[in-house]
C-alpha cells in the first residue's frame, strides 16, 4: 500500500472515488465524466483549503482517499495564525477494505493538519467507523454541537 498526498494527476481518480461514494440518487443525476470536470474546477479553486491523501496498491489506480479541510480560525492575542481541520470523505473501494488503508489515510491526513498548524482535528463519522477513529486517537466531545437546517 502506498499513501501519498494527491496532486493534479489524481483529479480523475479522486472524482471517481467521490462518485462511487455517492448515493444512487446522486449518481443518477450526474455522469462521472461531467462530475470530474466540475470537481476539477472546485479543487483548483480550493487547493489551499482542502488536501487529499490517496491510497494505491500494486496498480496506479486509486483505491482510497481521505480529505482534510483546513479552516482558518479567528486570531487571538499572541495567536494570530490559528487553524482547525476536519477529516472528510474517507472512502476505500470495497474490494480493498480490511487492509488498514482507511486508517493509514486518516492518519496521513491528520498528521498533515497538525504539521501545518491545526490546533485540533475533527471528523463526522458514521457509527460503524467510530471505533476506527477512536483507535486513531479521536475522542468524542460533549462540547462539539451541530445545528441542522
């Protein structure tokens, strides 16, 4: 398994993984090629705020991804460059699951966030993945609240 930070050569592979990780209803509305074009424009406009890590096995095709969104925070006296990070869109192809790929991707994305100055890293997880994130050092927080529209 090889984990690396995604670059422009990975755009089509990332778009394909995002497309495969979508619901059937979402897929019916958009072909993968059209989504790839939209995604390429989206990422080009946000490459400083969203970093993707990708996984490969023996082939050049991507088998997994994890994103980290870097969010600037309001400065405080003595800390004018504050940042938070959020792990997003972690996905591993079903045939490649059970090999630690998802954990390696989350670890790489989290380490990147800390290395660039994030004070904390959050993740919004489905219930099945909570134990995985806990093994990677994430903890539940009663202070983290959500408001749904």
